[in-house]
C-alpha cells in the first residue's frame, strides 16, 4: 500500500498550495465546479483515512484499543504544533509586548481549547493582525474535529457490530444525498450553518466511502477509475474521488522513509500566515519553511508516538514491518 504514503504527501502539498493563494488574498484555484486545491487535498485525506482506519478496526476489534491508537496518531503531534505556535511563533510575531502576550490567558486557552478538537481557538493575542486574512492562526484545524468524529462514529458501529459493508455503503449514500441536496438548495444564500453541514456531508461521505471500499475488498478496475474522473468537473466531484484515490493508493510503490503529511498539514497555515504578513508567501517559500517542522514533527513526536501503539495490543509473533501509511492506520 505504498501508494497511500505518496498520496497523503500530495494531499498535504495541495492544501499548502491552496493556502499559498488564499492567504495572500487571492481567489482559490478552481479545478471544477466547487472543487479547489484545498477541497481536493482534504478529500483525499478523508478517503485514505476511511480506508485505512476501517482496516485498523478489523485488526483491533477492542474499541478502547482502537480509540487509543487514533488518539496517539492525532494528539501528540497536535499538542507539539500548538505549543510551538503559541509559545515560539506567537511571541515573535505578536504586535503586543512579548511579556504582555505571554501573560494573556488567551494564549494558554488557545492550546487547551484546541486540544479538545471541539472548541478550537483560531486566534492569539495580537498575532497576524496585519495579514491579508487577519487574525486567523491555524485555519486548517477544523478538519481534525470532523476526522475524530468519524473515528468515534466508526467505533460506535464497531461496538454495535454494524461496521459491515452494507451499513457503511448505506451511510455513505445518505451522506452523499444530503450533500447534493444542500448544494442544490444554494449554499451561498443559506449561510454558514448550511456550509458547515455541506462540508461535513461531503467529507463524511468520503470517509465512509473509503471505509466501505475497504470492507468490500474492492480493487477498482481501470475503466471505473477513468469514469470516476468525469465527476471531478461537476458539482458532485466528491462522488468519483474514492475510486480514484483507492486505485492510486493500492499501487505497489517503495516505502518512503518518513511521513511528512501530518506535519505539513498542522504547521503550514501559521507559518504561511507569517510569510503572508511579511509579503513573502509563495508555494516555494511555504514548503521551504514548513518541511523542516514537518520532519521534526515526524522524527521527534509522531514516530515515537506510533511506537506506543504496539504496547496496546501485544502480538504473539513479531509484527511484519508496515509502511508509514499502514502504521498510521493500525
């Protein structure tokens, strides 16, 4: 499953490329009707997550173990990123006196609230107030709440012994139908709640579709993948994405030595905001600044946290070495 490793990295770069435009105040690069680089990158992440995490649930039917593994994947890297953002980057870029900044309770609240995933704070005192997209510290973090909610929903299905191909496919169809209905109702005219519901429906469908494809053990033939690509230029672009991602992800490819995708995702936005405020934001500068943080995140935080997973469910025989993507799903 080496293809999934590279797809995750490509997805992260797509999100970075999207933000390199919008954080400069430019319109997003649109690939189809409603599909921009950011939506595509996030969508790829959700399909891969659904596919790999559902496989993890099969290997770890004990729900507590399953959720503990998911937490080890999400929270250590997130906590490190929040601490770096709040206590290293923040004092350097805030318009406040550094001592005033560090004595502000909102700095500590930023870390504590965001670690819950469900009360995410998007601002820090005096930070990025002069950026084109003013005051937003890390706009990427909203997806982690949706991602972890998908984990919880899958855990509930597993506990009820309902994480079956039929149930997963049915739920995916419901999510797709709801998303199409919301789009048809006119998102721009309906307000923020409709937009949030639409994003939840689309990405929920992608996660569930990935899980259903894994549960059905489907390996899509080339012709279905090519047909699915037609959807990418339509408002229902998300319907074709799971087959495309699965086809590419199942390609036999050598394993990369590191997985920089999560680090790129959680560090890029605040670093890009800093570059934008300094009028230095491009895709090249974004990657040049963020990749060292992503590498440090993988080597110092994420990889050691992943090793702890083996202690949650000891195996009788030595484990077969896994690719980074498989390790992330286990």
